[in-house]
């Protein structure tokens, strides 16, 4: 499920409040009320934009390095050399992307959105893999998931490699489109993979 940015929520609340007051209480003409409400909404989106803009700072950078390290730790639990290698390369590409981002910090929101999705789903895929692997009895669906896990992670790695290459060429991925392609090809939705109460 796509994250709704705060500025749109705040702008909608502000515009809704204006409409209720102007039309229901002050009784200005409906067409004028709608026009002014729309103007206030778009103004609110601009006004609250800062609520959604993240900075390229040590706190955010360290957070993504931490998420990449969680992926590596979870991959080590699989004891599968191919999975471990794929995750090592995800970590290397995370570093490469962050280095490139330091040179072009204007792309920070797009890159952070990329990390938010792909680092999170990579960890969840690995967590589920290990959880299933620890079961004594495995259903057919479990075995299928275990068989497909390398393909899931390989697709994620390919997204990282593509993003890293594009960053070096001063280009950007269409992240929403890439996510849709990944989810369609893998049949996975990260919001449907649960990792328990403790994700550490």
C-alpha cells in the first residue's frame, strides 16, 4: 500500500474545514466555495510540503545502513551461499547509491522512498524464508516460497543495480513503476509479509 504523505492529509483537512465554514455557516455560493476550497487545498499542499521532505543527514543515512545490515544478518541465518551473496551485493549497492546521493542531495526523497520499499521488503522476504525453514512440517506453498526466494531477492538486487547505475549517470528510476513491475513479476506485496512483533 502506498504511503500517503502528510502534506496531502493536512491540506485536505484545512480545505475541508474551510468548505464547511464558508458554505454551511457563512453561506457563500456553492461554486465560489468549491473554487476557494480547491485553491486552499493546493496552497496547503505547498504550505505543508516541508512535513514530507527528509534531509540527507547522518541520522537518515545511518538508518539505511542499519537496514542493510539487518538484511545481511538475516541472510546469514539462511546458510545459503547464493542468498548471502545476493544480499551482500544489495548492501554494496546501498553504499554506492548513498555515495552518489551525497553528490546529488536534491534526489534525496526519491532515493529514500526507494530504500523504504526495497530494503523493507528484502528483510521481510528473508525473515519469512527463515521462519518457514525452521518449521518441521512444510506445506506445498511453503516449499514454493523457499524455492522462489532467490528469484525474489535477485529481482530486488537488479533494482538496486539499476538505481545505482542511474545515479552515476544522473538519472532516476520511476520508483512507483518499478515497484509495480516487481510486485507483478514476483506476486509479492510487502504489506502482506509479517515479521512478528520484534523486527530486530
